[in-house]
């Protein structure tokens, strides 16, 4: 089987910075936290948590009223991120052509759950006996992938991946394999989630892994690797990468932003919520083996780094096991400290941060890390600002999910082959 190189030719990210991957990354380099306190009032009850919301997101303006009125908020964000990545890759939506060689792979932990939750509320709380006739297709798990396929004319595979917070990384990795193996010329790949409903926020609160506001305010409460870390911050958003056969991208004169060179995925097969360093190391080694590289070739790691007490320490232990004596030299950062944990979108928005870190030779920092927990020592944490002019050429982007799903993506700077 011919193995094709896989170029990244487009990026789109729905975040509080808008829909631009570049703008999102610029604000990560600036060390800007998107975390704010947010209250959902469901009379007679309310819930307040530090979260990341995309308050400026306007689906009517970005998508048009006919599309926005017929889709869940998570699908609206998915489409906006895909449209931006499509434009970034040099395609025009106005020239809609059905392309059998182009496909989509999308990840989501929750799907269109806000539509489903709203339906239950209408029936059991408000006494409504009938729901809108399109409730099933708006709320189905593959609604985002289906809409992306329809709106962009992607007639190759239309795939949906559900692997908790490894969903997007899994979707990107599986899309990469289709392009690499010659099954598609191009795949639109990423993920999105909107976990900021009353029920979802209360459910995560009950699990006791959500960050607590502290004296610094909400912006300082997400502190991966810090001894005072108290948990993760839920965030909404979507992120997309355009993965394209290298020769196809070159032939059409596309700008190549980076190269996806390896993918590793496995299951811990041990525990629903406690990560296993053996599985994490195995996934990272699989990604490097797939890339034809070894641990000594890695110049940067975008860590899963959710700021949970146990999870952060286990990931650092996994990195130390992977890199051995070199661990203290490998720069590591957790950008969730700024953009929060986007659940099904996490692996995609962090993949964008990784691609652009290599492209611009500027590695983003971990925010709020003035002191490193001794349990998280042993690697080179990026603190106090971005690490510029590092010469980084190869990077790993880690996604380690509840349920034991591990997905690791290996990227290379576009001019480093």
C-alpha cells in the first residue's frame, strides 16, 4: 500500500477569540485566559461555575438563518469552524461541488444534547405533548458530520467518533489514516461540544473534578500541574483541521501549514476515570512508531493537562517514562489553562495550537503555573510566557479520556521533512 504524506492546509476554531485559528493562537501566546464565572438559572435552582463561553458567537451571521434555525448549537459551532477552515484552505463555499474524494470525520462527547435536553424539559416540565418534527435529526449523534458533509459537498466517508475528551483527536487520527492510505484526497476533521447546560454542569460538579474559583478570580482558577489545582474548567467550542494528501495540496497551490505524521490510539482497559500511565505511554509510542520516529525526536508536547489532581501527575509520569533522562529537556505546556476543557473539541483545538506552535516557532505557556507540584516535576514546563525560537520541529498532542481512551497525534513543521 502506498503511504501518502498528510498536509494540514486549513484551520478553524470557534472560541471566545472568534472563528480564526490564528487569532485563537495569538491570544494563547499572549497568555490570555478565556475563563469566566457563569451562572445558569433554572428556577428554582441555579448553578455557577468557572467556564469558557463563546458569547460573541452569532450563528445567524456566520451560517445564515436557514441553517442556524435547523441545527443544535454544537452543530452551529461545528459548521462555523469547518467553514473557516475550508476558507483557510483556499476553497470557496459558493462553488459547492459534490466531491467523492473528500470526506469528514467529526468527534463529539455529547452530540446535540442541548436539543435533547430541551425536548425532555418541554415534555416533563412544561407539559408539552408534541415536539418539533425535526427533533430526531437535529438531535442525532451524527448531526454535525452530516451537516458538514451536506454543506461542503463531502461525499467520501462521513464519520462520527465518540471517545469522551479524546473524540476530536480520534477523529483527526482516523481521518489522517484515510488520507495516508489513499482512501480520500482530503478529510475535514475535528470536533465540537457545548457542555454548558444546567444538567451537564451539575453532573460534572457531582464528579468533583471541576475547578473552584479562588482569590485570583475565575481567570486564575485553572492551574494544570500546580500544587493548588482543583480541577478542570468546562468550555464550549469547535475546531477543525483540513487534512490533505500532500501531492494534492501542492498541485492546487495550497499553503501547507504543517504535517500530520503519526497517530496512536489504545485503551487503558483498566478504569473508567483513573488514567493509566501504561496506556498513555503506549499511545505516545504508537504515534511515534507510526511517524517513524523515536522519543528523542520530539521537541514539544501539548499535554492533555486538565488540572485534575490525579490526571496531571499521571500524565507527567507517563512523559517521564517516555523520554527517560531527556524528560527535563522536553518543553511541555497545557493550553487548557487558558481555553478550558472543550470535551469533544479538546483534541482538535489543541492540535491547532500544536500546528501553529511549530509553524511560528512559538510554544504557548501553561498559564497560572507559578509553582510546580513536586508530583508534576520532571519535565520542562513552559511558564511565564511563550517559548520562542526553540527550533521545534516535531510535537505530540495528547488526549487522554475518561473511559480509558488514549489518542496521540504527532505533527511536524511543514519545512522540516
